[in-house]
C-alpha cells in the first residue's frame, strides 16, 4: 500500500465544514467531519464518517456514497455535494502542501 | 390551562449547566414542558456537538482566564457565555419539522423580548435578530421523543474577550473577524432579571400555558451532578472530536 497522505479543509457550505482526511491510492481511509452544522440524530455522524472509508476519492463517488445518508437523516448546513467538495478540497490542500 | 414547569436555576458552571439540561430532558413528562432560565459562573465557552475543541477553543487561554469549556449535546457553533440569559425549553410535544420547532420556541423568546421594547425576528434556522444584528443563537436536539432547545439571549457582548478565547485561522485574520462579529452581533442591553421575567411571559403567552415555578428534583440534581462529573467535565466528551 502506498504511503498514507493527510489533508485538511475548511469549506463554507451553508454552515462551516472542517474536514480531516487520510487517504492512499486514491481511496479514503479515514475522514472526520467537524463544523457548526446541525444533524439529527447527532450520533449518525459516526456512521457517515465510517461509511466513507474505502470510497474512491472522487466527488461523484463520495456524493453517491452519501446520498442515502442525507435522505435518511436530517442535516442543516451541508449536503452530499458540499461534503464531497470539502473532502476534495482536503485532498487538494494535502497535495499543495507536498509540492 | 396548560402548564409549563418553570425552573430558575441561577448561575452555575458549564458542566453542571449542561448536566442539568440533560437530566431535565431525561425526566421530561408528557404534557408538562419545562422552561429553564439560567446563567454561567464562571463564564464559559461551549462548542457544538460536531466541533473540535482543539480547533475552535484556546483551551489554555480559557484556563488562565478562569473560563470553563464544554461540549454541548446540540450542534451549532462555539459560544462565549458571559453577560447573557440562557434558556432551555424541554418538551415531549413539538412539531416534527425542525424549522417549525425552532420557529415556535424562538417565537416565545421574541414575544418576551417585545415586552422589553426589543423588536426582533426569527431568521432560520436558529437565530433571532434585532436591528439587523444577531441577539440570540439557539440549538436543539431530539432524543427519545424529547425536544431540548437551548439558546442564549445576549445582554452585552464583549467580542474582543470572546476572540481572546477562541482559535482563529491566523493572527492576520483576528482583527477582521472581530470587526465582522461586532458588525453582526449585539446585546440587548438589559439586565438578567428583567429579561428573565419577560421571557417567562413570552413563553406563557406563546404556548398558552401558565407557569408553575418549581425546583429541580433531588433525582434531577443527582443526575446533573453525576453527568457534570462523568461527562461534561471529562476530556472523553469535551475532546470527543
């Protein structure tokens, strides 16, 4: 397995998303989603984060993976699209740091 | 007439305040909503459930200033609790639609503030504004069929002190952020007691219920103290994210 890379992003959706990302070989290994958003039930955030592990690090794949989550839970301040963009920004920031 | 159980629990530390909110929520009875009014001594910074304590709060600065830090069970942003009246409204009967439930509870606060001559309005999802500036931030959770909405009614705002306790992306940004918040947030310039009375009236009229003054039960107090110790003072909770 290639070396793990790490990235962080601060992304302004309707609320602020702060993403910490670990990835390798173009795949999400671990992600933490913080911010001042609302999500009901709150504890569902853990399932959302865990569900992203193993997902291809591509906006479309992330959106597709999380679409069901946003249908089943009530989120205010972010959605599948903004989450995907925040995660991709974390990757971009990681690569910019390495250069 | 319907009744609202009224708890005026005075000033307490952050861990106890959050512990008592949770204890009252767990003890909530059908048909008897609870309005709790309280303050914070020492002052405190609370963060939203989804925020990172390390990212948002200068914990060392808080410690040196004698300011408590705590994670809430509710989402939303970091709040510096100092010159404010805080309310909690806890009920088993509430609109399932999240925006509608915020609007209902914030409407009670707005009605109370009008009694003080403060004209304000609800801005979805969770703010109350007056004269174009935020005077109240609110947050809610729903657990086991119970709604808890708590919110701050800002009496005075010390933005400089607030930012001395919060992390900023960079020192270069600090002045800009302080100026921005000073533009957007203000206090109502009233004192705690008169605001408390007005808010009580606002809840009574909006919910069409009489207020039944009460004290937290021995069980609620014991649970609040236990939660304060084991959860809201614990790094495992406060530094969860």
